């Protein structure tokens, strides 16, 4: 039976279930408004390691192990691990997952990684290729600063449009059977580039990608935004959110009542001095694995459209003056 | 009196840098380069020395002052050694400051560990 | 689908500009002024003291600058220079202390990559261009001066 429809959407015939999830975050995220929803708040941003890179890998390892444990599954039962992060060559994920000895697909979708992982994981399961899959995404403020910006101890100011990379990780265990919540459909984003060149304004680069995927999703499934209780983007931040709402209004969709953004949920934007909001792979992943999944379980959200967003630039492309391509993957979830 | 002018002129040079950052999105590295080159050229045509005479450290401590030291160094070397001075003057003049920065920067790396104290 | 034509991109650029808050120019400039001015005044105090103990003008300037450099490196090590930079912006970037911070901070950050390719090479990540362009400008000034003096 054909499972794909419209331009970019897949509707699952036997919707995979979200069996369990785990989230581990750093101390700053633990001071944010969602602190109660995370499984572990590490007081140590180094996670007992001696470099930022090792710290991120250790955080990813701990989160995936915890997710499998919460699902009641020994690691050998996991058919695939799909994981992504922001470090060069995806090393946060590969070094984090290497000790598990399970089949591994490394993903790069920048901060959309958890959406990419959940989409592919659900396809693997509904396709009959696996019964249990873990999707994971991690980011680390210090590692991201080192990779994309400046040394931590350099005295610089961030512009008001900049975002704050979340130190955090979210792992989601998908299963063929279970009590839900269920992933009912996914819309895989196309790469969208509206010509934004300012790497300190990622929300502006990503908002058109989110709009593009949303419009396609609504058209492919012949639904309106009101179909969902919440439509939650990954890490657009304040500026990106304003731009997304404007773009969607232009396209004839009103999201104002249903839209929220993980980057705005995870921090207290005024009190924690994070400028535009949170960002990073771990932002949407940890917010989903903690806060959003809790809301789905409690049926406070019955229908959720989760749409992690990613800016697909590198240091080299920015220095070469290239524009910033972006992507957004929509995952429809029903409690 | 020089102390007051050092404060005012030094502060104003920094304000120029701040406006460049906020209005042009120039990165700090570019600001530093721009200021050193500007100081060197302004000193080359003799203007910067007047600011130094007037504001002392207010003109010497900001990065244009670094450029000024390069320019006065190269002029002095040219006076003493002719064309050879062109290639020795700049580095000779910056040797002291740069060496201290390298030595202490290196020591800083030796004693430091990654800290969780994020800015 | 989002329209990605050139004219749509131009329209979007305007939208982005409207949505993106600008930096607080007055407040940022004021803080840069006070912190930058203070660093220079401290340099002048050091220089005056060195002159008072009988140093020549040139030596006093150099030693005063070196003291500022050492202090900036110390503040970098204890994590205070980055905090100062967040408040002061150009006020702590433009003085020679900013140059010292630009050398010390990557040296610390890249220590894990080893003493040669980490500390040794990355030390000049931000300050290297200053030395390169400073040298270029000094050669230019030297050549012009040689022919025009």
C-alpha cells in the first residue's frame, strides 16, 4: 500500500508509537522554566570529561542509555540508532554511540536533527525494517561556540538577534506497537534559502523553511492549522517566530493561537540573557523528550505538529559570504 | 591633565569601535585590523603623534596606538638603516608587546582547564 | 511552497530588517566609553609612575602596555575578561588588553588539541590578522617614508 501522498508527506499505515524518551540538560537549562520536565540536570557542563567534545558525547551516551532503560529495553533490542549533532563530522553522536554496538545512522540536519531522526525512525518501523529505533540529538553550548563562533574566554558581545545554543540532549524510543502517542504522519522539508547571510540571525534564515514545510504539510494532508492543538517549531527564537507568523499570514494561514517555539520555551528570555532564544539540536530534542511528551501523555496536547528547524551553514560557507540554507521537518503526533 | 584626556580620548576611540560593531556588523577581528592599519597610516602622515602628545595612554593603549608604534618604529629604522629599516622597523617596534602577549598567553593555556563558567 | 525568487528574497530581507531589533547604540557606546577610557587611564597611571622612577618615555610606554597585557591575560584566565567584554563591547576589544585577550583565549580553548597545533597555532586565530596587517601597513609607511623623507 502506498504510504506517501501529496508533495512531501508520508502517512503511516500503522503509526509507530513513542515508547519512551529521555532528556539530559546542562545547568543553565536546568534554571529555565522547563526544569521539572528534564530527566537529569547535570550541574557540570563537562559531564565529568575534560573537553567540550567529550562532554557532548558523554551526554549523548547517557541520554540514549537512559531512554532505552525507561523503555524497558536492553540495548540489543534496539535495531537502529539515528543520531545527529553540531560538531564537525557529527562526532558528538558517533563518539557517544560507539560503545553501544548497535546499527547506527549518523544524521546531519543541524538543529532539525531530532525531527529528521524521528521521521526516518518512524519510516523504518512502519516499513517493517525495525521494531525499536532510537532517535537522538545533542548540542553543547561550549562545543558549538568553539565550532561556530569564538573561544569562550574572548570578550565579545552578541547582537540581540543571536541565539543561545542549548546544552542538552533528547532521545526518543520509537516502537512498532504500544499505547502511544503515535507518529501519524511526517513531512520532510526541502532546503529553503531566502538569502539571509547573517549567522547571528539564524531565526531569520530558518523561518522560511518552517513556513515552507508547514504549508506543504497542510496542503498534502488537506488540513488547516486548527487541526492541531499545538504547532511547535524547533529553535526559531523571537525574531524567527515573528517572521514565521508573518510568512504564514501571507500564505493565508493563521498560526498565532497554536504556535510555540522550543527556543522560547526552554529559557526565560529576559532573566537568562539569551537574546533571541535557545537554539541547537538539543533544544527541540530535550524540549520534546521532556515537556512536550509529558503534555501528550497527559492529553493536554492531543494533536501536536512538531517541526524542528535547522540552519545548514558551516563556518567556511559563512566566511565565504554564502547565504544560509535552512530546513524544517514536520512530525505529526497524536496522543 | 593627561590622565583626564587619556580617559576621554581612549574612551572615544572605543566608542568609534562600538559604533562600527553595532552599525556595520564587522567582527571584532576586523575592527582590530582596521584600527591597527588606520593608526599606522595616520601616524605615517604625522597626525597620530599629535594625539599621543595630547592624550598619552589614551592614544597609545587603544589598537591605533599599536599601529602608531609600528609606524614610528619603521621611520626610525629607515632613518638609521635606509631601505633595510623598511623590513625590520615594524616587527622591532612591536616585539615587546607581542612577545609579552605570546609568553603570558602560552602560560595561561598551560594553567587553564575548560571551565563550566559560561559567559 | 515558499516563493524563493530574487524579488521575494528582497522582500524578505526587508521583513527581516523590520523584525530584527538593532543593538542599543547609546547604552553600548556609553559602556564602551567608560570601560575603554578607564583602561587607558589606568595605562596612563602606570606610565606616570614609571616615568617618576626615571624611565624614558618610550620604555615607560612599553612597560605600561606590558603590564596591561599581563593583567588582561590574568583576567582571561579567571574568566573575567569575557564577562567584561559582554558589558563593554569595543571598550574592552579596542585597547591593547583586547589584543592580549584575543591571544590568550584561543590558546586556552585549543589546549586540548595539543601544545603545537592547538596552543601554538590557534593562539593567532583572532590576533594573527592584527600582526599581519600591522606589518603590511608598517612596510607601506616605511617605503613611502624612505622616498619622501
